[in-house]
C-alpha cells in the first residue's frame, strides 16, 4: 500500500501538470503512454523473446496519438479546415502503416503468439482510444473534461473496490478477473453517476445534471469493460501484470485500462453535446 501511495504521489502531479499545459502536455504524455503500452503488449505476445520491443507494435499503439496530436494542432492553429481534417488523418494513417509495416503483424517472428491477431486488435484499440486525449483537451472546456474522465474513473475504481471487498459475493467474470464482483461493479456505476454530477457542477461543465449522470453511468460500464478486456489479454499471455513500470501498480496498461475507454466516451459525449 505504501508503494502504491508513493507511486500515486508522483504520478498524479505529473498528470495534473500535463493537463494544465493543455495540448502539448497531454500530447507528450499520451505518446509516451502509447510507446510504453506498445512495448508491454509486445512483451505479452513474445514472453520468451529477449529481443521484444517490436517497432511495429509500438508504432501501432503510439501512432494514432501522434496523428491525432498533429491533426488537432493543425485544426486549432487554423492550418486546416474541419472539412479537410478527416481525409488528412486518413492519409497520415495510411503513410504510417506503410512506413512502420503495421499491416503485416508478426510475419517475421518465429514466436507463435506474435501472429495472434487478438494482440494486434488490442493494440489498435489502445492506440485509437489514447488518440482521443489530445483531441479532447482542445474542445470547449477540454481541461475540465479530461479531469471529469479521470476523476470519475478513479472514483469508479475506488468505490467498486470498496464495495466488492465489503459485500461482494457474486463473481462478475471469475475466469478473467476473479476478484471482481457484480456488487462492486454496480457500486462503481453508482459512484460514477454521483462523481460525474459533482464534477460537472463544480467546474460548471456544459452538461446538464441528467446528462452528467448518464455519462457517469456509461463511464462505470465502459471502465469495467476496459478493465476486463485488458485482464483477458493478460490471461491469454499468462501474465499477472502488463509490466513493472509503476511500483505497486504494475505496467502502464494496468493503470490505464479503465481510463483509456472513458476518455473516448467523454470526448464523444462532448462532441455530441456541442452539435
């Protein structure tokens, strides 16, 4: 527990500083997370390969964040119109595929897991979801919205853990994550609703109270799904943690498994509310 608290005391100020910086800070943090996440996924599918660290895998996770950052910067600086943004992103992504060879996963490896498409699908999911972070910070009230996503997710995880330990009886997914319970998941959803409404009111965000509550509930569900998805991948790889980067917490993916999908949810909720 002490190690976890010490790690959090270092990580939280770094994240808050990046949010305060806006697009540059979030972009750097997201790209670094993508690079480390790609390395961790590569290690999952090549557990016995001492040469692990595939450029293709890391690029597949980090690439969308780089593309999203560049596109968001061009749009915010008036260097490109919103009508041309989608085709520009498509062209940049196609070039990234050609340059990094992400379209041919695992063909050069003798490790049987390296050609398993499930790992590559997971990597694409992580990369695309992470790419929403730099885009989110540039929308109206972007800093507040990122705080909404992260603080609500933290509350969901904390409430789910407390309720699960206290009264959890029915296992949610025993073969994937034995410690999770239906009671904890429901408690997390309720905690998400309350926290989202509170943060929305505290920061005077664009959402109505009803909308904030609905978003909080969705974040509770998507956070659990994201957590279970990452746990399922680790089970297939026969690994307890995705890495050892954060003492007491595991790897970067272990800390972002719930945050990653929730950032995407908040982004699209913000886009929808501004239409």
